[in-house]
C-alpha cells in the first residue's frame, strides 16, 4: 500500500472543499458600493488585516463601529450581529444561514452576490434596488 495515498487524498479533498474566495482587491469595490448604498460611504467594520489594508489603500475606512461589516467566519458573523444592527457581508453562501445579509464569492471564476432580504430586514436594513438588480436573492 502506498504510504502517501492518504496524504494525497487529504490534499485532493482540501483542494475541492475550499470555497472560491475573492481577494481583498476584488472585494474592496463591492464593499465600497454597498457602503455607499447604505448611506455610510467608505465605512466598513473588518477584522481581516489584509482586507483592512486594501480598504485603506482604496480610500475606504476600516471602522469597527460601521453598520457594514465584513465577516471571515461564522463566529465573526455571530459576533457582529450580537453587537447590534449590522449588515454583515461574508465570503460564503452558507454564511447567510448564520445571519449574514450578503455573500460575495466566485463561481465559475466570476463574482457572485447572493442576498438575504430577510436577514437584512431583521437587522434593520433595506437593500438598495441597484444592489438587488445585480444579486441573486436567497
């Protein structure tokens, strides 16, 4: 039996199980548009250092008190939502099940926005018509 076979299987699984994340440079313009549509242009709560640096580079303000928040994990989604009314954006569609309002990810190499109108409304937000036109509703 090949001793490397289990390791090869794990690597193959990890390669196929990893969600298609967007880079900070790809996310920043979307967060800019969403924050502007909320009436808080350029303000985004973000705990991800790479995305925070990209936001600053692009002229946005990483702001822990902003009503728009980027979450990297289910724990961050829950943490942001526990802190009050926030429109939480995440990088995986399954984050909508945890209460995020918008998921941004790649599908077929292209960015996809999926929105939960129910989650947004539950947190006191109405998504703009412009955003709804480019998004898939969940």
